[in-house]
């Protein structure tokens, strides 16, 4: 797929038309390469990513530190080989000054070594793969979204201590992101006295979830779900068809009921409790303004995919200003990106830890209907300044293996 280019270069074009000396020479545009999955099971989330970044760029007139901005968007089709090919094009052919985007966790793991090889600043805005900012120690990779297990750590404690769940069954997509979301939840849930008694792994992209739902244990207090992309719409409907809605509580990873999909859901999603670093229903002046602007522009509420890329646009802008627009100095740009701190993002205050991952609020949300009858993730608890290492020391945390299909082991299954 040919890259989508967004640029405002009117002044430079005018200079060519009216002749030499009429308009001062304009510096070359700042080029941002953006990789996401515009086709496939996560196409809506990818569209939200592009929309969030585009909204920010439009708000600043697509200009940073006196230089126009050119955004080049490439479709990675959720395939590592395609993602690597698009990355190569952006760096070697388009000569971008930084790369951003990346949706799926497994693509984050595939692209990070190539970013490191190219020595180009890489802003991972969405892919939450834990180890990108943990054991692998990538110097050129910065994350502005979140780590997969980051919201799950406080949520595991909350599920055991506040919701009072003792036995939980898990049903989740069989890939790295879901393993890490489940792993973080299981670790703190079991440390808080709960037990994960079943894990069912569903092939990524599977649309018939009924055979897996039929295997769920009925003697549990709750089912924890992290089915990825459009498949989660089918999961909630088939969970309801199985007569389990209202009988066994549903909890899960934040993206399971993210606003990218929530408008397509019905009563089957009511009451689902999840953790994440954003909710469109977050009732703050900054977020209300963001939601209003996004809805007016795109006809829907923003998802976390929208917010994290909107905020990433500002993140890039702050770094570009810090280097006086001299983005050709990659080392200086990288250092500036690592120092950015935003106290008034729509999601709340956010800054990076020493490993390049955000420290930020985590919100416990419950799906309810608002006064207009729309489904929303109502914030029921705010946990401030959550690190990817939760309450553990980084040294202690990093001694354990990365969360995976079998880590932690299901000792109570």
C-alpha cells in the first residue's frame, strides 16, 4: 500500500511561483514516518491512531519550530514482514527524521531491533509489548502509550481485594500482548489471595468463540477476557448467547471494551470492569475539550488509540521545540524525547521512567450508559502515577521472566 502523506507546504510552493527573493527559503519539512495496521482485525483501532495524531497536527497547523511537518502513513497489515518492509521504506527512501505508531505487540518486538539498527528515534505510541522498555534495553525506542501488564498489576489487586473475586477463569487471544495482560493480572491477583483456575487461549483473529466459551468453568466468580480486535465483539455476543451474561461477572484488559469498539456493542457489555490509562468518559476539563474536538471532527468519541497518538503528537512537538527544530541531530532529538513531561494530557499527567515507559494514572472503569444512552467506560477509581514495575523494585521485577503463555504458571488449573 502506498504511504499516505499529510503536509502543508504552501509557502514553499509560493516561493517557487513568484520567483527568487520574493519569499525567504523555507527549511525542509520534518518527516514523521507512521506505521500501523490499516487493514485487518484492528483496522478501526489503526484509524483511530491516525486520527488522533492528525487532529493534533491540524491544531498546530502542521508546523513545529518553524518547520512544516510531513506525516507519511504506512499500512503494516498486522504482519511482521510487511512492517519491516514499510520501516525500511520510511527510513531509507523517505528519509524520515523519526518513526512512530505500531499497534500490535508482536510487531513492536519485530520492529524494535530494526529501529535500533537504523539509529533513528522510534516512538512506540500503541504497541504495549512489556519487554520493549524492560529487559531488552533498546536505546532508540521510547514508548508513549503503556506496557501490557502495567494496568493489570493494580487491577489484579483490585479484583481480589475490592471486587472480592476468589476464583477467575481466563479467555484471551493467543499472542504476546494478551499473555502479558493476563500475566500481570494473575501475578497480583494471586499474591492478593485469588486463584486463576483456568486459561483458554484463542487463535488471534478467530471469530467463532462459542467452542471456547463452552469450555469455561461455571464455578468461578469472574471471567477475565482479553480477546483482540473485532473478535471481542463476537465474544461478548456469544458469551450472552451462552447465558453467562449476568451469571458470571466479566472483567478484562482495557482494550476489550475500548471506545474503538464500544459504540458497536450493546447491553452485553454493561457492567464489564477493566483497567486502562484512558477513558473518553474521564471528567476533566482537558479531556472534555479533547473529546468535543475529536467528536466534532470524526463523529465518534476517541478511543485510547486516539488519545495516545494525539498526546504523542504533542510529545514530538515538545521535543522538536527543545532542539530548536534541528531534527537532523538524531542524538539530540532522542535525548529531548526522553525528557518530555506532559502534566495536562487528556489522560492525565505522563512522564517517562528511566527505561522509556510512561508513568501515568491507571483508571478502573465500568461500562455504563450515559445520559444520552451511549455506552461509556465510567471511571470508578483513579490510581495515580503507576509505573510499569508497580510496587516492585525494577531490579526485583526484571529478575522474573517476561510474562508469557505459561508465565506465571497456572498452578490452580
